[in-house]
C-alpha cells in the first residue's frame, strides 16, 4: 500500500479534480494549507510585512501500488497550471503498517514493499 500526497495552488483545483476523476480515484482527503517561500522576491512584500502566503491544497490518497504509479504519471503529464513556478506535485510514500478502529492491524499494509 502507498500514500500519495498531492500539493497544488488553489487555482489548480479543477485540474486536480479532473485528473482524479479520469483515474477513478474515489477516496481521498483534502486539506487547505498555507504555503510559504522564505526567499520570496521583494515584489511579494506588502500587506503582510513579508512574503504573502500561497493559498494551497493538499490531497492524501491511500492506495495500491499500481494506482499510486498511475497517479504520479498523471501528475507528470499535467499542463496549464496557474503558476508554472508552483506546479502540481505528487509524492509517494510506502505504508508499512495500518490499523483501524475495530479491526486487526497489519504488519504489511496491502502486502506492499
């Protein structure tokens, strides 16, 4: 089993939703996040007294290995993002163990590597 995390600017939400729909990803969690860039150009300084935060989102998907690979390939193929300096990014992590309330824990979640 894998955990795939997507990070993207709020303006790219429709692109990510379309990608997940095309890949038939039906179960995921979405979080609003505030992105920051430490060495932001001086033109970003203003109302905040420092660089303005980026309004971003993060999606977490627990899935089988094959689907994780398909999601990463789909993200690589995405074009037309709101800001090319802040592309949609995907990260894949292995899930070693998993447990749920009222269920048995698993030493190897989904048999993944």
